[in-house]
C-alpha cells in the first residue's frame, strides 16, 4: 500500500536544510533533542570500542537489557530493544495486525503510516485547539468497543499535552474491559517534571494488552545511534520480536545506551535545565505579536500564527534563509499551515529565535 510522503516528513533534516539554504551554520529548533548535547562519556565509549565494528552486534542486546531491567525494575524478558522507537512502532503493527486503530490527533505521523502499511484502518479523534489540545479520556473510552488498538503519545508530540497518572489508569482499566491494546509512546517522558510517577512501564510489564515505547535518542542526544525500547509482558515481547530483523541495533548504540542510562548526574542536570528554560522560553514566545504558544510539558513548544497575513510555510522559509530551522507543522493531521514547533535549546539560542520572530513577524505585519 502506498504511503503519502507528506505524512512521513519530520524535523531535523539538516542535510536537506544545508542544501536548500546554502549554509553550513544551521541553528536547529526542528528536532527535539537535548540542548546540553552528548553525555561526556559517549565519545570515549565509541573511541575505546572502535574494534567492535569488526564483529556483529549482539542480536539480543543482552548487556543493554540487563542494565535497563535494573534501571526500570522489570525483567529482561519484558524488554525489546529497537533501532529507535520508530522501528518498534512498525513492529507492533506488523505483529498484532490490528484492523481498527484509534489515533488522537495531532500527533506523531508514524503511527498512521505503520497502520496503513499493514492494511489496517485508522480512526482519528481530533483534540481541539480551543482546549489547548487536551485529549479527553472519557471521549476516548467511547471508541473502545469499535477498535483493536490505540496509539497514545504521552507527552504528545507536537502539542505538549500530557495525561495524568489517574487518566491513564482509567483508560488502562477500560482497555482491559474491551480487550483493546494500548500503546503508550513515552519518547519524551524523561523531560517531564513528574516522569517517574507518570510512566506506565511497570504496569506494561505485567499486562497482556499494554505496551510502552521509550527512546534514548532525544534525552541523551544520540539520534544518529538509533536506540529505543519496548516494554510489555513476556508473551507480547516474544510475539513482536519475531518480526524484527537480525542485528537491528548496532554495537555502538548498545554500548552507549548501556552507559548513558546510568549517568544520574547528566539526567538530573537535563531535567532541571529543561524545566527552567522551557518556562522562560514559553513566556518570551507569549510576548511575540502574532503568535500563540501552547503550554509545554517536555522540551518543545507548539506555536500558532494568529495573523492572516502569515503562515508556517512562509515563516519556515524566511527563518531558514537566516540559518534557523523550525518544524513546520502543516503536515500534521489535525493542524494546518498556521502551526509550527520549536525545541527548547540553550537560552541564548532561544532568545536569538525570539528576536528573529519579532523582527520577521513585525516586519510582515
């Protein structure tokens, strides 16, 4: 089945931006990556293990699983490591073959792409911008008798909406009642203030119909290494793993992943930094004429252009010519060309973007 290319475009395409705007100096707000950069240990890990290239990587990711199980306090049989959490999204759909999948929108496009490729039908629930894109649990529950699976992004990309623990537990209870598989994508949860309380990892490990997706890419700033993992009960893991190609996760991804999740100092520093800077950034964005930012929960902020004289396509291009890359959200189902997303970067970089937004929008207005 053909997949609409528009729906599979993402932020962070530096190679394309360099060619399009003819510059090597790109300030990238389009990809939601930790602004503090790599943990200090990463370079040494790769350098000291360069000889690993001559061997196939461990297809079971045994060492990484052993480290994760201690960090998450679950069994290694509850874990499946993937080439980023994106690979795992496709494996879930291939293995479970759901006929009808509920996807609250706007959200990450790969859920829809994966379902389309396996011939399933997507059922969309659209969150309202007038309600800050809040996804109402009681409305989701009404869909349960007619669907097989739900993809839920928590916190949601690109809106920043985050479910409370109570809301998730209510949904989980009802999903069990109707025998619906709930996939909770926690790719950005490590950036959230109450992450340890909000995660459903331990519940997923004990449940027959709950799956949690996690990513190391964003928080540890290693998108080029592609490391993510899936948490579920033993039976679910065994089923999904049958569809994974051998040696899916490279040796450096496994080695780096194993070490960075133990870096408590880096983890603490990142959470404190993002918590502080996202609020400062958000308040500055609120002061930009012609712009409405939506309250953030993680390390990115969704913005809406409130003037009819401007759209996100034009803004993306004008800022791109100045070497600043934002995420045009016009290709998110449920949004239009009035929306764009920006990552929380270092304060001076965030302020630089604010200045350019003020100059650009005020000039046009």
